C-alpha cells in the first residue's frame, strides 16, 4: 500500500469506521471505470492502488 493510500485509509477510518462496507461515495477521489454504454464496470476507493486500476482498465480494453 502506498503512503498516500495508508494516509487516506486512516482518515477514512476516523470519519466512518465502516467505510469499506458503506456504499456511499465520501471522497471526490473515488474512481469509476465506465463502459462505452455508460455502465459502471468497477469502482475504486481512494485507497486502491493505481496498479489495480490500470489492470482493470487493460482487461476491459
């Protein structure tokens, strides 16, 4: 986990102890992978590594 992800994880836990189970978008850093048809294919929380984001994007291409 990157230093930024570790920091964001700590902040999120302070704000909402159950943030990983809560589906609400709490951060403007949450990323979504959207299909050409407008379908949500994946959601990445601020603590997700960019490597996992890139892997999912490559898999969809």
